[in-house]
C-alpha cells in the first residue's frame, strides 16, 4: 500500500463489501466491460471524429503497455495536465489500468501549483500539451523537472517535441501489443481495488494544495450511483465542456458513468456557447454537466433560437449553487430537465432526483446518492442541529475519503475522530430530506465552481515588495457567484495598481490566472476582530455595499 494513504478501518471495509457497495472492480474494468458489451458502439466524439469502444480499448491498452515499457510501476504518480481531448481519457484509463495514479490537474495551473504537486507526491511523470493560448507548457515542464528529482518522464501531446520528452501521439501509433504479450502483461499488473487509483485536488483553505486519494472501489461505486440516478444508458450522449480532468467530469456521472452505461462522450474543447450549442445539435446530445455560469450563458445566447436542442434531456448543474430563479428557467429556455449536483472531490455526492417536485429540483441541492452515506449537520460545538437549522455538513460513507494523502496534521482537523469528513459547507435540511447550501465556513472563494484558497493567495500576495498587509475575500458576482477581491495596505509611500500586482503574481509567483484578484481596494489599515484577527466578514460587507452603490449587484 502507498505510504501516506489513509484507508478505511477494517470494520467499514467489511461493511461496504457485505452491502455490495464495493464490488472489487478496478477502474480499468469500466472500459473493458464496455468493449465486451458492444465494441462497435461510439464511445467518444471529438471534432467530428468518432471513436468506437473497440478503438478506445485498443488505445488504452496500447498506451498502458507503453507506460510500462518506459518504466512505470504500480503506485507511481503521473501528473495529468491535458485539455479536453480524447488523449486525456486514453491516458487516464491507461494509468489506472496498471496501477499508476494520475494526479488530475487543470490546464490553468502554473508552475507554483504543478511544481508543488511534483515534489510533494514524488511524481514520476508529467503529461502536457505543447501550448494552449500561447502558454508554453514545455518550457514550464523543463523548469519543473529541473527542480523535482523524481520526475523522469515528460509526456507531450503531438509531434515535433524536444529531445528527452515522449510523444503521446507516437505512443498511440506504435502497436507495441504486437511485440509483447499484452494481455498477459496487463493481467499481471491488474491493481488491487483497495489501492488509491486517482488523486483529485482540493481547493482547500490551508494555503497548501491537498491531494485526494480516491480508490478503485470507491470511485467506481461513486460513478455507478450517479449513472443510475441520472438514468444514463446506451442512448446517452453526454457533452463535457468543463475541464475533463475535474472530478465532476470524471465521476458525477462523468465519462466513467457514460462508459459504464455504454453511452457516448462528446468532448467539447471549450464550454463557450458557440462551441457547445452546435455540438448539442450535431451530436444529438442528451445530457450536459455544467456550472451555473455556463447554463446562464447558453440561456442568454443571442443565437440560441437558431439551434435544434430537441435531443437535450438533462442539465446536470453543480460546482456552485444554482439560484432557484435560474433553475426554473432552464426548462423553458433549453427544453430540458435539471438535476442539481452537490459534489466534492473528497467524495460526498448529493443530487436531486428526476422525479422530484419542481420546488425540490429548483430550490435544493439534492440528497445522498448512496444508502451507505451517513450525514450530520452540526453547530460550532459539533452538536447536531434541529431539522431546518443551519450547520456544517459532515459526511462518512463508502466513497468519502478518510484522509488526504500524506497530510496527517490537516487530517486531524478536517475529519472527526470517528471518520466524518468536515465539508466546511453550511447547509440546512429541506422537509424533503434534501440539502440546501447556505454558505461555507472555510476561507475559500468559489469562482464559478473553481475553489480558491484565500490563505494560499495571501501568501503569494504578501511577497509583493510594495505591500504591507492584505486580505483576499469573496465579493458577489451575478454571473460567477463570487469573485476574488483584495483589500491591501501598501508600505509607507508606496502605490501600485491591480495590473502591477497581478503581473507580479503571474510572472514572478507563476500562479494560475483564475486565482488572481479581480478588484483592489487600498486601505490605511485592515479591520480587526476583538481577538486581533483580520475581520473578513466586515470586509465582505464593505465590498458588497460598494458594489450595490455602483449598481454591480
């Protein structure tokens, strides 16, 4: 077993097996099962090209054999920073099939984040595109490899790459299975379902990114539950426009759930309306996972009426809270049902049911997807609140982790002594048994579904030489829900603009652009609480009032 991995106590392992939640299937079986069921069905559509399940299985196995051939071993860590392309799916399943653990990062991450993951997880490999929107990933990978001694292999999409790097495209073209006993080799490295299979990322509040170890057993079960509750089947055509490496895209139901059902994944290179709406029409898309901002952009698009969206049956909306006023317009505007998803990469997954009443569908964020889930809603003293009262959501269950990877000091505060995960979400129970999200107690900004740690950003910002002190807080935004606002105190006699600061953060600190503050408020001093801490509640009130005065909210 991997050092630093926190598993379930024996009594819970036995319990989840007896109940049939854990069926002993490694994640690679998802593709193998679909290939055996109907190999000639279309599995993936991308840029007008269709890949059958037979072709998907061949590409996954070929890439898995190549990974083994260059020296990968079970429990090696592979950083996956690829865009929405079929190769991302091929590499993901190739890795999990041989027990290599993909670390699922986002294309927007930069050297600060990726460099940390590489060193903290002792990553063996790093998969990248050559460039996206002018950003040079090869240069970044070279810099990271020079700092992370464990990093042996850089896998790159495309050809014409620097010496010492490996072309994913060429590996996929090379029939290594004809030179090796591929079937025998893959059987020999078939991973134990109890092993960590995937590392997802937590937005977190500690300022240090945390790795979330999802096992084969729990991640498989997670997708299976979501697939059934979203009623995915062979006729499902699911469009993925959000980042394909995100937990939502992977398992809620995600591409794993689609393949379990024998359906088709339509990969969109962008979530933009002018990309997604034509694909819904041409690929007869039936389901689309999206964050609220995406749905709002589709409903308000000036060309919406020109597209035939009659195939669309379901919008799965998660990442941030969907306002009831928006939810009730999805049917009239897009002609589709809506299913709200409240999910966390740590595991907890809730959704509304397709047969729920409109009030429940529009106003709640769902209920547990598994009878094995145990939930509590507690006050600040850890005592359960009365039904309808607001408290923190705590969860324990067959697909909720028992600890972050190699982070014992944080696990001591993020989990209760009896194994409940402290979500940091403030919720209340609706009479239907569904949850309504009322906010959070963790110090994060939820920018359109992307969680940003305030402490992480403050640590970067405080390195700016003209700055004395700062507080990074959420300000309301009608489209994204929240945006980051920076309250700052400059050093005596210094002055600076938001652009100057953000240039420093991008070029000197090398952080992802989506984390940058989007408004700067310079103060003489920061307000403090009675115990001397920065009063972020007061700062959020101040910026909310200023935005109201400006007519922005």
